[in-house]
């Protein structure tokens, strides 16, 4: 399975990455080599490969037990929202405010958190592939990013409700993964899951 590069935030091209394991491997490498990993470090490393990866990784982090770190879900939500907004607008370059770029997490904690979801990502590596491409190319990709943007915007607001921000993060993880892998079926499944999560949250709110 080949991960796709999002060129100009909406059109996919083949990259050097051969799977999600490679994407996460780069992040884990940062964690092993640095005492602390900042958002800026992730942007520098993953921005060369895929803008969708810059949505996928913070969403995945917020979906792991690392979300228990105070403020982490909010930070991930802000990154997701800002990157997704620029993807929707079709910006050629990526901009994040300095205070966001400087936010960081301990390298060991990052590595440990990602290792806990390795079985899931390995499973997805084996079962995602290009299909129903109209869902995740061009206009479809921008629609997925728009939904991710909204998800990222509400994550800081939901952090006070246990597990709610993580539930949104899971939805964003799969939507961005659908764009990364050009898997339209995964996008449809993710949208269905998002609708179910939204209905549950509205019920309790």
C-alpha cells in the first residue's frame, strides 16, 4: 500500500512512504532522537511528505492515552483545524503561529503512545488501498479536510467532557487516513462513524 502525498492540499501523488508504518516510524524516530518533540519538528518532518499526514498524526495522538495529558487534545485540535483550513483554501505553503509551533511533548511519551496503537495501524496498513477515489481526490479531499477542520475546532471545547475529544479525534484520524491512502470506502465508513458520534454527543449535551 502506498501513502499519497497531498500536492497543493488536494491532489495526491505517490511519495517515498510505503505505508502508515513509515509515517509513524518517522515520528517515532523524532521521539527517540529528541528529549522533546515540538509541533515545529513534526511540521518540518511530515510537511515534506504530506499535508494529510499533518492532520493524521495529531489526530492519532489525541486518540491515544496521551490525550490524558492536560491541554494536549486542545493543542491537537488547533493544529488539525489550522492545517485543514489551509488545505481547504488550497494554500501552497503551510503556516502555524509561533506559539503552536513551540508546543512540545516528551519524546519517550510520544513513542510509547504511538506504540500502543501499532497493532491498529499495522492492520490498517494491510487493509487500506485505492478505491472509490472520487471521495478523496480534489473536491472530495477538500470536503474531508473541511470536516476535519470542524472536528479540530470543537476538540478544545469538548475536552471537559470525558472521552468526547478523543472520539472526535478518532473520526479525524480515519478521515485523514482516507485521504492519505486514497481510500474512499474508508472515508464513507468514517463519515458514518462521525455521524454516530455526533448524534451521541448531541444527546448528552
